């Protein structure tokens, strides 16, 4: 009797899917299972292309359709007006730190930076190499347990732009609203809460986000930029670092990260199928609430590290009474299939990253584990 090879493959794939743990990693992070399954199916042959997504040309019509589909879904999800361009770039969010200063920080001008954490500091540090930076506010002296408040911001009405980080991945804080910046262009590093809530895109001159948290795998950064900003891009920039050129060439000036963009395309389709940002935001709010309730009702055993008014819905950071208990918690959680809970090495403690694709059942499993761990710890 011969075995059916495709049946064997299918059952092996099922086994591997059931081996998946709850992945609390901060990024690269969990991806939706239906997306991984579709990518797995397309890996050998992309429908209509007769070859793998890994093998097609970035100039092929199948890839045009992927780029167009991604852009259309992104526009639909955000309600993006016509006067914004969407670009998919390599180099990570960190490249944007320098690129936006190269494009928008004129020699005789300065830019305002709101410092709410490590990544905001990195953005300002890169910009300083290229021009004048004004620190509009910083909560570093408070170990970034909160984001700066509107009334603390020392904004320059002549600034070329204001830069802020909407969610601070390491410290577990999130700006509840955009800073008010009057007519100055607002630029946002949205890497760790991109597409996790409803926003009004018209408040922004430019939004950028590394895909590897909420939008896809590592390797691609999504940039949304308003047309009037593109008009300010100086002539003579290196081609790869020129937003205007990248927008004109529709993300295919050179060979872009094809596979990463393809996965972003699938994630966006999945988000649309969930009902868009209104329902995604509701789910995210509920997931975060479950976890914060568990922390707040633990009688002080678990301590949230962020101030309550600016707690992140994406990265929930907390501490236990001792570092020994924290170490034990991480180890036992991992054995219970709750992976990636160790906080960033610079701050310690715990961090549960619960991005869009992180399932509610995983949060419930963590809450149950936390209760049991506390009970056992007496
Ligand atoms: C808010 C934020 N900005 C920027 C970065 C840097 O991203 P990349 O590694 O894509 O350069 C990160 C990485 O975690 C981040 O969380």
C-alpha cells in the first residue's frame, strides 16, 4: 500500500501548528495563524505565478497586485486621504530615524523631539547628526514610567517637524492621544502600536512603522507621508534615502523586500476580515484590560511599571516582588507554553507583548498562570 504524500505533509503541518506556543515576543512577534497557513500554501506556487513568492520578480504583475492590494487595504483600514503616499522600505524603523532628518530637517532649521523612551532617544540621536534638535520634553528622569504631558511640551512654532513615539515598546507606555502641535508637521514612530487602534491620519505629516510587531515580519518598514512633505524633499539625496523618489517609484526603485511585503499584504487582508480597526481596537482594549486587572487585583504581588493613564495596550510591563521570583516566573511560564515574557534587558521585569495577532486565549492563559504562580508563592 502506498501512502499519500500530501496527506503526510498535511498532518505534519497540523502537528507543527499544534506545537505553537503563546508568543509574547516584542517583535518580531506573533503573526496570525491564517496568514502563516496561507503563506505556507503559497510558498511553492503563488496562485497564477507558477513559482514561489520567493522566486517571482518584483516587477511581475503578481507582485504589482500584492503591492496594490496592500496599499488599498491600508488606505481602507486607516481611512487614508488621497494626499498621502504609502511606501514600503527596507532598513527597519531605525533607518527612518536618519532618513526623516535628511529629508525634512533643513540646515538652517530645527526639529522638536518628544522623548518618551529609548527609541525616541535613538531617533533624536540620529537627527542630531544631521541638524539641530530641540528636546521638547523628556521623561527620562522618571525612568520613562510615563509619556510627557501636553502642558510640558516646549514646542517651537518654527520647528521643521515634531517627532513622537506613539508606543514605547520597552517601558510599556502609550500616548493616549497625539501631541497638539498646531501647524507644525507631526511625525510619528508608530512601530509598536501601528494599526492597533483608530487614528485620524490627517493629524500626521508622516507615520512610520517597522512591520515586525503589528503588520508583518521583519524586513519592511511602512511609511505614510503627506504630499506637501514630499514637496519639501531637497534635491541631491542618495536615491535610496529620498522619500520623494521612493514614492514616485512606488516602492520598487530597487528590489524591495518582496516576501516581507507579501506577508504584510496577507496581514492587512486578515485585519480587514476582522472588521477593521474599530473591532481590532476593541479586542486590544479588552485583552490589555484582562491583564491590567490581573496585575491591579494581585494585592501588590504584581506591580505595573507604567503610570495608569498612559499604559500601553500592546506591551504590558510588570514586576514581581523579587528578581529571583521574576526569573522563576519566566522559566515556569515558558514550560507552560507562555514564551517571550522577559522584559527588555535594559529595564528587567516582565513584558507581555499582546499585538493584534496575539489571541485572547493566550492572555487568559497568562492570567490563569499568574494567579496560580502567586498562590504557589504564598
Ligand atoms: C518604537 C520602536 N521604534 C523603533 C524600533 C527599531 O526598529 P527596527 O529594529 O526595525 O529598526 C523599535 C524596535 O523594537 C521600536 O519598538
